[in-house]
C-alpha cells in the first residue's frame, strides 16, 4: 500500500526542523520495512523550494506536499501541525484509512 506520512516539520530552529524530518523519515523507514511504499510530502517539496523563488514558501511547499499525499492510499498521521492536518483532511475527504501509529498499519499483502 502507498502510505503517506504526515506530522510536523516546521520549527523555530534548524535543529527542530531536522528532528521533525528525522521523525517522519524514521516512520517511513518502518513502513518500508513492513512492505509498504511510504511517501512524505515535505521530502518532495524541500529540494524544489531550495531552488525556487516564490512569494509564499509555505503555500508552495504545501501545494507539493498535498499533491504527493493525494496519490496515497492511506496516511500514517504521527503528529499534529497545520500542514499535517491539511494532509489528514485530504485523506479523510477521500474516505481513505488513517493510521495513528505503526501498530495500526496492516501488514503488506
């Protein structure tokens, strides 16, 4: 199953952002080990945002993140944030499963 991972990324410091990104990537690594295909929207957005000049970096990043999550079959929601909640609402609006812990994720088929 293609499972998006949503949780906080933004933080007041670079160290905080790195910690948050590490948490997202660790959850994605566990999903991969379980046989799923994990996707993280911010991982797709960050390299593009580094090279782009856009009026609103947050909105541009969220547009990319939501496009990535929109292609998922489920979501692993590991923590609340404005962006993670937008991703959560997108998945819920499509009637797709939301897991709030790795223990809830079914085994890969």
